[in-house]
C-alpha cells in the first residue's frame, strides 16, 4: 500500500500523457501529485481542473525548466518519485542528476537511444546513491518484454514469443509541442527492424515475407513489422530456450507509411538538424489528415513452447481505446511497485525487465485496461 505522505512530481504533467498519469495517481493512490513544467499558465489551469475532480489538498504545482539542474533539484526537495512525462530526452542527464541531488527515485516514459546512453553513463552513480531509476516506461516501450516474461513463467520451455501491436489514434484531437514533434522525428531515426531468429538479433530482410497478426474485433488481420526495443535484449539470455522473439508494429496509415515516412527518412539522413522541425510538422499533418477509424490500441502476445513435455500455446492480450492511456497506465502501475517498495531496488532498470508481471496485469485491469490471457496444451 502506498503511504499517504508520499509525493509524485510529474514533469510535463499537463501534456497528453502527463494529464492521464496525474488522474490515475489521484484515482488509484493516496499520494500527493505535483504538476510541473515550464508553462505556469498550463500548470495552474490543469491544477484547477484536478482540484474540482478530487477532494483534499493533493495537487501542487511548480514552474521548472528541465535544463536548469539546480532549479529542478530544488523543486524536487522532499519528493519521493520524479516522473518524466515531458519531451526532454536531450536533458535526460540534467534531470537525472537533479533527482540524485534531491534524493528521489525516477521513472520516465521516453523512448530514445541518446537518452538511454545518458542514463547508462550514470549507472554506477545511481547504484551508489541507492536510488531506483526506471526508464523506457509506458507500453511501447515498457510492456512487450514483460509480456514475454509472463509467457516464460507459464511454460516449462518457451520457444517462440511474438508481441504484435496495432495502434489506432485519433491524432486530429491531440496537440503537440515542437519538442514533442522533434522527439517523434528522433524515434523515426532510431528505428531498427531487429528480431530474434535462431540465436541472433537480425534485421528484417527486404525479401522477407511480412508477418501478419490477427488482432480480432474491428482490427482483424494486420501486417506488422519488427521494431527493436532495448528491453528485449536480455530476454534470450534469461530464457535460453527462446529461438524466435520480437516486438512488431502495425503502420500508421497508407499515406504516412508508404509516402511520407520514406521521404522523411531520406530528408533526415541529409540534414537531420535543419529538417527535424519541418519533418515533424509534416509527419503530424499526415497522421492527423489521413488516420481513420477504428481507433484503439492492442498488444497481443502469441507464444508457443512446452508444458509437461507437451506442445503448448499462451496468448496475452492488452487493449484500451486510447494508446496514451495505455502508456500512462503502464507507467503508473510500475510507479506503484516503486512507491510501495515491493519491487524497488537500487540501480537503473528498463520497465519491461523490472516489473513484477502478475501485479502489473492486476493493476492495469484495475485502471481500466482490458487484460485477457489463455493457455492450452496441444495434444495429438
């Protein structure tokens, strides 16, 4: 149980995901939430909304600049957990040092190779100070490795585990800061089509058959493509029987997938700094203009292996109508395991390798995510 006196500081707490996280913390825990960011008007405006919806003096505000290490450290005084929901991957080391100065734990929902390099360079310091830092949180990254770990727990021998995703978002209803658009572009530049096949991480070949996954319901059968996530890297070592694994994503929409993305990749290879901002705006325009229903997000694990020397299958499905909600719920469920001490341990961790999976699925259900699992033994 999370203690009443604990406080959670959400940097970027008025953004698309930060807002949802704040509400999930206030609904599911007794902690005090501090909404923080550079735009004090947005911070105060959101605080007023929350105070109308939640009783008690549980919502604080703070104006901070993520680039100001001493200012962030002062703002974090007395805070138990810093949650980074802002588009500040370029300031990852600055924010992390501020958290260490203030003596608080850390969780971020950002995806980015440069951010991860900055944090890993501080790994010894994080360990020495006894702080618990969890990165790559949310659902994408954050949940695929946890789903594969669950499959390994359900079988005596896990041989193949594929996590497919379909992400249908009504982009036209959302607004994004220039910094967020820049992060979108960086994620595109970081994309790697790696999958674990026969003992090696390898890129999808140009002449390889596209994998198809039946997501059921309104989504049906979709083509999906491998996407490398750092949380996947340790799985073959911890699950030696694994011969096939990966995380696979569906496309955005035909215009973005087959016209805009190739164009953006070529442009960013030529002039990444100069063209990142216009590329981000063009990418968002394509998402908002051409994305069509059905909207919703599904993660589907399909695993095969052995149970009691018999061929076995295990499926795990997570679904919510809002992909941003699923990101927020995954991160908050992880934060609960830090705050209540059940999983907290010093060091730097990736969410997908860090969480207690049974507790994770239970808390996601409580928050409103549809979680269903099925297993079967295939007897001839």
